[in-house]
C-alpha cells in the first residue's frame, strides 16, 4: 500500500512539472499570462458571476445566548434550519443556519457551568454539531458518530472546563462537513472565567466583537456556488458574520476582536490598511501570557485569535481590516486556487466613532499563566504524516478516514508529543478534538510568541514538521472516538482524518 502511494506520488511530481511547463508556456505565448495561469492551474474554483453583490452593510452581531437556568444547569436551544438571505440585489440566497438565516447565535458560557444544548435538525437531511475546542466526553463531541437525523433533537450535556477563550460549533457529518459549513452553519462560543479580574473589553457588540470570516462564491441568481473542489473551496467574496465586506462602527478606544477563520479552505494573513500595530491576547483555547504586538496575523481554517486594537483618539477616521494574502510564503504557487492568493483584499471597513463612557484605556501587562507541559513528561511520541496528491486518497499515516477503524489509542492521564509532518505541497491546519495542546517546535524552532498559547488547531506548512504536546485528562471511553483531522474542510471530507480513543 505504502509502496503504491510512493509511486503515485512520483507520477504526481511529473504531472506537476508538466503543468509548470504549461504555465510558463502560457505566460510566454500570451504576454499577460496571469489570467491564463489562473485558468489552467487553478483547482477548479469558479469566481462569482453575480456582479451586484451587496457589500458595505453594517456588521451584523450574532445574538448572544446566555441560556436559561434549569435545575442548576444552563440550557441552550439550537435549531438547524434552512434560511434565506439577500446578498445580490433582488435575489434570494438559500442558506442553512442555527436559529436564523445565516450562521448562529453566540453561546455565552462560564467556566464551571453545567450546560445542556438541545440541537434540533430541521435541515431535511442528517448532520451533526461539533463543539470545536471544548474539553468534553467523546460521546458529547458532536463528531461524525453523533448523527442527528432530520427531525431529531440531540442533547449534548457537559461541564465547561475550558479556559476563557473563543470556541465555535459547526456540523461534522462524515463527507458533508464542508458543504454544511459553506451553506451557513457555524456559530461561536464565548467562555468566560468568573474568577478573572482582568480588565479587558467585554461589552459584547460594542467593544468585544466577534468576527466570523468566511469566503463564498455567488452565482448570478444569488445562490451560493459550492464547487466542492478537491483542494479546498475558496471564494472571492468575503463575509464577516454573514455580511459581505461590511462596515463596523468602532468606538474610539481599545476594541477586542474575536477572530474566527470559519472558511472552508482559505488561510488569511490579517492586518490593517494603515499597517498599524495591534496586540494578540488569546489563541484557540486561552489567553496568552502577555499581549503580543503584531502587524500581521496568520489564521488558518478553524483557528481563532483574540486581538486588541487601539482606536483611541481616532474618531471620524476610517481603517480597513485586510488580508495580506500575497505575503503568505511557502505555498507552492502551482496549488493556489485563485488569484486572491497572490494579492491583498479587504475584509471589513472600520468607521471610528465616539468612545463609550468608561472605555478600557490600557493594555494589561500580563494575561494568564500557562502550565507549560515539558517534553520530559511525555510518555511517547506519535508521528502523523499528512499526504495528498493531485488525485488519489488524502491520508494521515497512509490511511484515509474509516468510521469503523480506531487509529490511535491513548492512555488516560498520559502526556504525549504528536509530531505532525506535512508531506504535501499544500498547507494543512491540523485539529485535535477534545483537548488543547501547546506547540513545542515548528520545524525545529520554538513557536512564535503569538502561537505559544493553548491551541486546538495548528497550521502545518508544506514539508514542515510541527511538534505539539498534549495532556489527555478527565474523559475515557474505549468505544467512542474523538477525531484528529485537517481543518481544510474538503480535505477532511476527502479522508484526511483519523480517530483516537482515550482509555
Ligand atoms: Cu488539508
């Protein structure tokens, strides 16, 4: 099997070389070349044919669900349902959503809360809802094994043990995750620590702003175009909280943005149009030790980052949130799916307005203490090799996802090092369910300061090895597995996923 894979790989190499020659030829023949390169070499993602996409609406803020108190538990109700939006003048866009027409409400939870979430499926087809980043029993994870048939309600019940951070929920049905998320199913969790005495912006919708960033392709009739291409669907229209390149009215003070890359496949390189400095304060699963100054923030699919941006004294000015995608290096150009990978583009416009009454006026010097797991604590090291070619299976350690095969068995209370190697020419964000990990090394070097916090998803660039350290605690189940997978949703659906049990 392994031998066969290697042979396939060699064949792909030569096909890649052939395509490169074709590209160079096209450039030489046509002079301009760019469009042709794009047409010949893209992975099949079309671009929007709708010319009158409505942009520049006010940024929608998802409703905040605080749950209702019942027998000492907080109960939340989510209904997955078809909806309708207007993205193209005079046209209706059919969507899927939780409790509305696009995306879902933000679930506010507190560390220590016992929560019950009733998830009702009215989509007309089966799906699941996974709690991305949450530490919970495997049977409550909402992965491919917790199918919710159309018309059914699945009840998830667990205690919030996570640190203060931003998490999210989305469907995770075997083979259908990409399509379901693309059509609008995703929402955020905000976990707060009642013990925290940090002075951070926390007025939801005012100075504490969720930003779910996604890209889509629109057809002329207004519908979402989902081409389902193998390498990952990348759109050419950018939505924040379900609105295309919207405008956010920011108060002239420190604003906290909770960024989620909720896209199917696109990696962003966020920054601002004036190249201003901002501070990252949180990673996927917790606050950093101290604010980290940045001018660029790379965020792959599934990852979250909390940042603080200082708009003090900037009333009546404007700045744009931009993705400087062309600066992303180490991505083989042959794999780029569209011209946007080679450019910078707007995500959102920020109109700075008057400050609120009692704004946060300073950055905290320190944020959190992180229990740094040490390499010496690890019981073992497990290799994970991610592979894909132009065709053939997408694999981890040579195998595609099989719902009936457990790939890894881990002992409860063990600490392990997982060594993730990307043996392909596309970047892959590697996600592990249930736990938060720390990055030990990225290609042999310690991670950047803004990645040195709790993570559940880490981008592994082509030919790179990332070593992460994980402690498996609290929940064991010899039968029900958790998943590990690439968070490019089309790769996941194509088999770049495996299962582990904790026993
Ligand atoms: Cu991938």
